[in-house]
């Protein structure tokens, strides 16, 4: 019986204790804080805190806020950094540096720590106590990390864009001290587009349960020739600056660079180079005279500084037309590097040289034949040695066109037709005689001349009267010289 009474009393005591515990936590709200809050040494930090007021909460009723932190390795050893109920419990390290930033009537329980230093980095517990309650509600932990360098701004938006696309980028930075907020500004590091760029006005965002965030925007049109590179810079009070750089990845169709794309023909070898600027990487193909290159042609591809270079090399048997093609997912481009007419000059020169050489050789052959025929048809007549005719390798007759052999008195004689007379000087000299000697010489020469005429008449008997004399008669004359007593014989050949 006594045991039953003891059990009843213990059950009643537990019920009362549970009722008090339930009533305490039912009216004390639970705060909402972030897990991590960055802080800048020398500045201030606001620990964001919010809660939902209970339905029984009335305006003007104060909700207590307490901030504690661990002071040693023992989990239960804690110190108070801030308390809205009893400021005397605040640690000396935080006296005069902590304050309630928010309005609890609005559900804001944020706490600010001023003059932050590196030793303030710690894990803090924040708890609330409802109006009229004796005990604090459930605690929430927040980690404060203090650094000497401010946080970098963050650039958000598209990472890649197509040429001609409108691009909008945002630059934002979170800060922990509202009284020392930084400023943001855009700067172009490459490809400035001041005329087509639009800069948004900076504005502050206040995410739920987070610290304030400053944000600004930049809008422009993506161009592949510029390859834009932007910088967002944050400037803090005191002159400290931090920035973030972003390079926009612009995709565009292939563009063949004409200045660095060409063909070189040397010694019947053709070497073509095709440089392509493209993003993404293009596929390069060749066309030789309207079809794929012959199997004996060599091709290669290389890339340098974002420019793709394709090479084509081979033997050129005939004039070629070479075209370079480049294609990717966004488009294609083509460029004619060598026209058929460009290589035809060599093929025109070679036949011309061959024809000229053949003409020259033929002319030499004809000239040789003509001279040979002239030598064969214009043989000098044969004279007896006692006549003193000096021929000196040159024919006595020139321009002869026909030779006829006449048989006379048991021997052959040469007859020349249509010949031109040639004067020949002899080497023989004869002394001039006296008058009667001269007379005798004249008689002697007259007799010889008559005998010659007689022989000529006999030979002309078989030919037509009044015709051209076919065989000449040699007649030697000895004109006198007034300067000396020698006589030079001049022989006239009459044709």
C-alpha cells in the first residue's frame, strides 16, 4: 500500500515538471540563424537572426536575446557576449561592442558585434526568451570567421554566348557591416563596348536569414572579334579593393583569315595554308578541281592561340583550283586559295619555250642546208696552171644556177649558165716593153684574142643565134702603169 502511494506521488511530480517544461518552451520562440557569417577585421559584423512570434505575443512585449560562446575546450564552459536581460553577465571582451540590431516586434533578433578582430572567430549560440518566461529557449549555433581580407565579389550569369546574343551579367558581394558597405563598379579589361553597354544601378538584397548583399548588373551584345573580358571591383571604406575577372566564352561560326591563307607554287609543287578562327573548333576540308584531293596529297592540321591552321601539299601536274572549307555547329565558311588561271602561266611558258627552241633549231638547219647547196652548185672552174688565175678558195663565178657537162674532143668541159662575172687579180707581173715590143705584145695579144674568138665561134655553132653566151672566154689584158714598169693582168670573165 505504501509502495502504491509513493508511485502516485512520483507520477504527479513528473507531470508537474513536464507541464512546466512544456509551458516554458512553448512560449519561447526558436531563432533562425545562418551556419556561417564572414566578418572583416576592423569592421563590424551583424549576426542575422529571425523568429516567428507566437500567437500570444503582443506588441510591446520584449523578447529576450542572448548570445554566448565557448571559452575553452570543455563544452559546458561558456561566456556571454550579449544579453538583453542582464548586461552584467556580458564578458569583458565584448562589453561595449555588442548590441541588438533588430526589432523583436518584427521578428528580428539580429545582434551586432563592433570592432571585430581575429580573436572573435568562434562558434556562438543564440537563444530567445519569451516575455515573462524564466528560462531561455532552444539555442541555435552560428560560426563567425574573421579575416583580414574582404570577400571577393561574385559574377553570375551565362558562361557562354553566341555571337550577336544579348548578355546580362550580375556582380554581387555580401557584407556583414551595414554601416561600412562597399561599392561595386564594372571595368572592361578587353573588348570594351561602351557604346552598347548598359550598367545597372546598384541595389541591396536582403535574403531571408542572410546578411545584406550588394548587386549591380551589366548588359551588352556578345561579339566574337572582341572576346569580352570584364572585371567587377568592390571598394571598401578605407580604400581596400578586391575584384573578380570573368571572360565570356563566345561561340561563333568559322571565319577564314584571308591574309594568312594562301597557296605557293614552286617547282611544280603546291603548298596551301588555310587559317580559321572559330569557336567551337571547326572541321577543315579541301577541294582540288572540284573534288577531294588526290591520294598523294598530304594534309595536316595545327592550332595556335585559338587559330586553327590546315596545310595541303602535293605535286601539281596541271593547273589547279584549290578551295578551303571550314564548318562547325554554328555555320561554315569557304575561300578559294588558288584559281586555275593562277598556275597556268607556267604551262603557257613551257610550250612557248619549246616552240621557240624548235623554230631556232629549224632555222639553223635550213641555213646550213642552203649554204651546203650553194657550195655544191657553185664550184669554181678549173684553170690550167700556166694561165695564172688566182682563185684563193673563192669561185670565179657566182650566182650559178645550173651546170652542164659537154663532151668535146674526147674530154668533158663544164658549162655554167646565168653566172655573174667575178674579177680576179693574178699574182703575175709582166714588164712593160718598148713601143715595138708593145706592138709585138699587142699583136701577140690580138692573135690570142682572135684565136679565142674563133674557138668561141666554133663552140657557139650548135646553139641558137643571138642567144646568151653560155661559156665565157678568158681574155687577159695588161694595162700600163705610169708609176712603175710593171704590168698587172686583169682577167675578165664574160658569161
